[in-house]
C-alpha cells in the first residue's frame, strides 16, 4: 500500500546518502566495511538490546529528534535522552524512601516540586527515577549481582506538589562499549562516558510527560557527555550538609548528605 510519508522520507534519505558518498568517495572495501558495521549494529548483543539506538545516541541524532518533538515554553523543564535502562515495572515508593539498596556510594537526598508552566504546584504527579549504582551499572545489567530493583522507584508528589527521596550521589559510567558502537568510539578516539546523572520521567494526568535527568555539576564529563545529553538547565544544585539524624533515618550511619 502506498505510503506518501515513507516515500518523502526515503527520497530525502537517498539525496543525503548520495551527497555523503560523493563527499567521502569510499573504496569498494570501505563501502563493505560500512555494510558490515550496520549489520553488526543490528544484531542482538543481549536478548533485549541491539545497538541502533546506541548509534543514534552517540551521533547526537536521538537528542536532535527529541528537540524537534519537544519544543517547550522557556522555563519549562527540558527533556533529555531516555536511554535503554528504563524499566516500566518499578516499585511505587513513599516519599523519603531510599532507592539505594546496596549501600555503596555517598548518601544523597533529592527534593523537588512539580509545577505546571504557570508555576502552579501539581499534587499527584509521578516522579519515576533510576540511576546506576556506585559501580556504574544499572540493576538490569547486573541481575543476580545487585539487589532487585536497586536504584529505581517512583514517587508521588504530595498536596504541595513536593517529592523527596534518598539515594546516593550519581557517578559517571560508560555506555555499553563491548559491541560495534563501542569499537567505533575507540576508532574515533572518543571515550564512552556519560556525565553523572539521575534519570527521571515525570507524568501527571492531563499534562505532557517530561523525560529528563538531573546532572551532577562537578562531574568531569559534564562538558563531554558521550550522548550529548547535558543541558545547562538540567544541572542540579548539590549542597553538602552534615545532618546525622537524616542520615541515620536513611540508614547511613552519620554520613554527610547531599541535597538537591
Ligand atoms: C544511557 C545509556 C545509553 O547507553 C545511552 O545510549 C543513552 C543513555 C543512560 O542510561 O543514561
Ligand atoms: Fe543513565
């Protein structure tokens, strides 16, 4: 069946591919190398992941598609990359709960409010968060190694639109670099690291969904995130506090606390 939008897209792709080939003038061998690379990229490297999204991410294409589709009024929280490690069936937790179940890392308290674009507080919004553990892996990458549902959970804003939860300070970590895309990064002289972040998906009935991160301001990769996900407005404020009572409540003995 004819599909005019498909025809339009493939026409544009063909024009750009021809221009690209004319610019780089590949040898037959180089052309084959490209075909092989794309073939490997499409192979399943685990039972749930092939690498085309990863490729799109490291070329900045994912962020561009997101920017085109999520133009928001200024002041509204910006989107950034979703990444492959979101798990839809995560625990719903009460505010104040600790998502860190392996007790590794620097204790951190995250607090915030959810508001509409006019600044009105939104009660009952769901703030769904996930991050790596202090070794730089998501729980789904280390089944049987990390506790179940380590470093993920969803919190609901209270009557004043507030949410708060305990975790550990995020750290930088490499995107999966053992496949064709990792090999490509190596050939380009690029590192595989993502600037330290906490992921969040914020949903509320009757509102657009926000898919975003909180970035850690002092991360050494803040200005060179390998998937170009950093936006100035998403860099959090981390403040060191010595609150042994709060720390004890969170199950961390007398440790310093970071607040967002
Ligand atoms: C994330 C991981 C990736 O491998 C990627 O390509 C993009 C984002 C992440 O979890 O942040
Ligand atoms: Fe991540």
